[in-house]
C-alpha cells in the first residue's frame, strides 16, 4: 500500500534550489559544483600522497606533483565523457537511438559511475604510458581519492531530489518533490555515507596504517570491491531507473547490481595479484 506523507512523521525535504547561483544568464548548478569540489579535493589529497615518499615502494614516489597537475585534466575528461556515455549505453540507449539529440540533454538522465570509471581507467592507462608512470600505482592514487567525488556527487543528487529510494516507513524517510506524495528512503545519503565517507576512511587507514601503497594494485582492489559491495547494498533501498525497472522479479536485481557484481571479482583479483607480486619481491 502506498506510504503517503500524511501517514508518517518524516524528515522534510530541504527545499534547496538546484541552482547555487547565477552570473547573468549563466546558471551554476550544485551538481556541477559537486564535480568541481570532488575533483579539486581529490587532486589536493593526491598531491599530498605523491609528496610522501615513505608511502611508496622503495620510498620513491611514482608520480610528481607536476604530473598530477597535468593528469587532472585527463581525469576530468574521463569522468565526464565516460559518465555520460555510460549512462546512455547502460540506461537510456533506446531513447537516444530514437532521438539522438537526447544524448546532449543531461537533464534527461545524467551520469553513470560505471561509465565514469571506464572513462577514467582509459585516461589513466594512456597518461601512464605517455609519462612512464607505473600503471598500478597511478590506479592506486586515483582510487584513494575517488570517494571525495562520490560523496559530493551523491549529496548533489539529494539536493536535486533525484535518484531517490524505494517506499518506506522508516522515521528518516523523505518525500521528494519529484517522487510523488510518498515517503522514500534517502538512498542518495546512504551512498554518500558508504561510497564516500566509509570508503575514504577505510582506504586512508590502509594507506597510512598498513602502507598498502607499497603493494601496487592492492588499494585499487579494495576500492573496486568496496564500491561494488556498497552499491549493491544500497540498490536494495534505491528505486531503479523508471525506463528499466527491476530486471528480475518485482523488487530486486537492478542494473546497478548487474554492473557492480563483476567488480567484486575484479577487486579480489587485483588484491590477490598485488599480494603475490609483493611476496615475489621479498
């Protein structure tokens, strides 16, 4: 039975304008600022990691601050282009084929993390080869800082009132303006907490407490596996995209679960590979 707002004492949706501010005809959205904040904070953290040579194999940093400054442009292009293309191919391809101009209408849909991950991975491989940087170490440094972007991106989703959760009667349920008169899980905040804060702290503990960057690829494996597990868990509370719905049954198996499941195996493989390589060098 639908759970309507008047039946519950629920958390009110904060009425925040999706437009942060305007400069003449140019409107600056919180979603865009979230991407900028995630990239800049990740870049600043990455520069600190690169400067701390005691964290790296042989106590030698694999990348200079100047190279990181150059890479930020590559990373931004990989995230934006990969994220948008990923959303089109994974979630909205039939609609785009019917009307190709829809590919440019980012307000009809948005970005896909899995697409952004693919785009950034390609950017990392090309940049590492061009600058003779150990690829697994570059993967590791990027994986360590990605949670910044995930956190701010999910907060922006919440502000925009999009990607909301399933119907619920929990005390912290929210009625979203675009979700009908129903109380829903604030699943964007669940993702911000798990994929952003928790994953960032876990990776930081491994980097500084266990010196995990000395085993190239291990941090990458933890991030990939950790993100996948977090995303699959939250998908049980998140409403699937309307154009796709549930892929199996009436209330489970979403596209997010399908795309995240192989990441668990990939992450475990990366961790095992890193440990084997470290053992061989002893």
